[in-house]
């Protein structure tokens, strides 16, 4: 098990009070140290523009390099120094995924996050699609499982026409960025290799467990990936104010443990995406890393919240939709 991290990622800032702040990584590191998990920390090998251009357009990279201290959207500021820090974050992901491909399970401590960055667009706190650049660099038959509460529209945009990369994205329905309908399932050679699983607001551990057991794992087994890469967003935690999903810490950890169990020979990497309640995000990261070591932590944020939606009905309908396409 290894952690990939670089302290210069703390230099990335939006503005004071912005939820995607350096305190996310500071709190995460502190928690991992407290739990005796801050070991085997590896610095990234820096990628080059050519690695980015396998995923993003030349115009996208040019715009990123230009900086200018301009708003890409109301929540995302492109600064003059953003290019270098986004490249560093993507490098962390690339190093982690390459290690995972070689049988070393890894956790990539990335920021800025990446799954809202597409071939030629940025936004949602994201500039480069870290996980996509990393998967492309690894060159393996890969399944990406996106657990962030927001749909990974950028990752979908990049792999929508591909059949060598399976994207399974479970997210809150009718929530930013308001994409990721179940009907959006790829095109051309990639038809059916995008699996969007929108879940209703108010669901939690039980619904997520059901969608993992009834849909995600069966499709993973049908696809047979060489490598599993997880977009680990923790913003579906009940402590987080950026969603209406009520997963607790153990709920998140159990989902990740199941994915670890499906990986072959330790070929799994977790890449940090969202998660803005500092201590809950850090606690989930610690729980996942502990699981990679075959042990557990005692969670603080483990209240079992009641579900305020008909999540099981939504999962049943999603399974019916994908049953014919995947034979599940």
C-alpha cells in the first residue's frame, strides 16, 4: 500500500472561505498520522504536456496555461499559477495508478480535483481530469468507479466513445452538474461502457449497498478489468453540506472494501475528488487506507441516518435498465 502526495498541492487556492481549500489535505494528513497510516508516502513523477494532450485538447491546455485570474464559473477561479498545480495534481494520480497497475494498491492525495474537467472544458473546481490522464497513461483495461456525489461529467466526456475503459458513476440525481442520466451510456464503440447510476436525494447506506451489490459488482465482473480506479469523492457523507445524500463513514468504507475485494492482485487506486467536511473526508480516507492494510479505524462520524427516499425502487429500475445490456 502506498500514498502519493506532494506538499506543494497546499499552494492551490481559490479564495478565502472556498470549500476546496488546502485545509482538506492538511486535515487528511493529520488524521492519517494519528492513525499510523502516514507511511510509504511517495512523491509523484511529473508528467508532461504530451501526457495531458492524450486526454485534453490543445486549446484546453493553452487556456489553462494562459491563467489570467479569471472565473471559469461562479465557483472556479483560473489563476496564473493554476497550470503548474493542476499538472502536479494530475502527476500524483498518474504515479498512483501506475503503481496500482504493478500490484501496489494506492491512494492519490490530489487537489485540485479533476472529474468535472472534460476534453475541452474546465469547471466545478477542476482543471485537468486527473483520473483520465492517469488511466490513459497506464494503458490497461480499466474500470473507473466514481463515488463522488456529483456526476463526473468530464470523465464521461473523455471516455464516452471507448470500450477499453468502463465508467460506472453513482451520483445524486438532479444535482450539479445536472448530467449523468441512465440513458447516457456511451456511443460508437463505447456504447454501454458508460454506466450512469443516478440516485434520488435522501438515500444513504442501504441504497448504496444495494446498488453496489446488485449493479456495480456484477457489471465489473462482466467487464473483467485489469485495473480498478476509484474517483473517491466524500461529499455524499451526511456531514457534507454539498449534497442531500446521507452516507456515513462506515458506509463509504464498506463500498471501498467491496471494490478492493474485486480488484486483482492489489491493482486498485483511489484518487481523491470532492469532500468538503474536513474531518469526515479525512476519516473516510483513513478508513480506506486502513482497509488496504487489512485493519479498521474507529469512526467518529458513523451515525446511521434514516433514508428519506425510495432508493431501493430506484435501484431496481436501474438494474432493469442495465440488465439487458450487461446480462445482470
